[in-house]
C-alpha cells in the first residue's frame, strides 16, 4: 500500500508509513491555508483602518 493508492474510505487500516505521510501532507496544507488566511485578515484590517482614518485627515 502506498499514499497514492490508499483511500480514506477503505476498510483497510493504513500502514504507519502511509498514515505518517497523510498527516504530514495535512499539516503542510493547514500551514499554507493559515498563512493565506492571516494575510487576507491583515489586508482587510488595513483597509478598514484606512477607511476610519481617511475622514480624520
């Protein structure tokens, strides 16, 4: 069994190696999505703060 052939819906338990690879890939994906979400959040925060500051100038 390899990471390419294993299906999460399978009744067969994954090997330790396959499970480790699945977890590694999930962690990498989560890290990337978190970084993207953080960038979006701070861009939005900056836009909103600029709207508030604009009338004061």
